[in-house]
C-alpha cells in the first residue's frame, strides 16, 4: 500500500470525490487536479476519477522528451498548447474532462477555469495538498515501482508545492470555482 493511499483512505473528502466522478459521468463537468510534484494527483485520478477523459500535460511532454527533465522543459510551450487545444475540443463537444497539473501558473489556471465556466461546464478544483517531504517520498516510491520521476530535481518538490498552494488560495479566496482539498 502506498504512503498516499494509506493517508487518503481516512480522508472524508473521498466521498465527495466519488460523487464528483458520478456527476462528471452524467453531466458536463470539468475537474482540475492541482498539486506539487509527487503530491498524488495521478493516484487521485486513477483510483477515484478514472473513466473521465484525462488531459495530462506531463504525459504529453514525457512522450516528446523521452523522460528527460531537461528536455521536458523545452516542451513546456508545446504542452500548454496541447492542453489548451484539448480543453477547447472538450468544451466544444460538451465532454467532461479532468485536467491535471501543478497549477503553478495561477493566472493561466484561472483563465482556463473561467473559459470552462463560460462554456457551460460545472467546474471543480481538487487541490492535493502534500508537503514537499512527503511528495519526495511519494516520488521515490513511484520510481521504485517503475514509474516516472527519476529526473525530477529536489528543488521542484518545494517550489511546485508553493505555487500550487498559491493558486489554490487565489481560487478559493475569490470563489472562482468549487474546491476540494485532499490533505496528505
């Protein structure tokens, strides 16, 4: 059992996430999952939101860069375009989606949320709040199990956590969309 799974099992928001999945499978819903590197975003999606179309910029850049962190950084602009085009297509088709990312660009995230709301989607944000130390351990476990993450530099765990937290606070403070916090 992973560190994240053992902690998440006791979280009361588990029921909210399951209800949100049902809602998204029945009606036009966009769910943003944000959190720092190694926070457990994929775990949340895979265990509680699967079946809803996933837009994951990391998977896109991983394919382009063959898993090399330095190479991945070169594909950020391409990844942003990929995400924006994927969101636009889903909105045009009134298709429920999950958009995953660190949430490091608050302004960009808020703009995406507003765009989804303008298209008639009900929008939710799930913030996976994980300390940089726990995120590092989660990432080590992911690597041990054959997953990605070998090339993530240590500083990314703290910087991505802080940026995700700032984005969450801005969205919550300004009541931009409904939010769920998963504390790990």
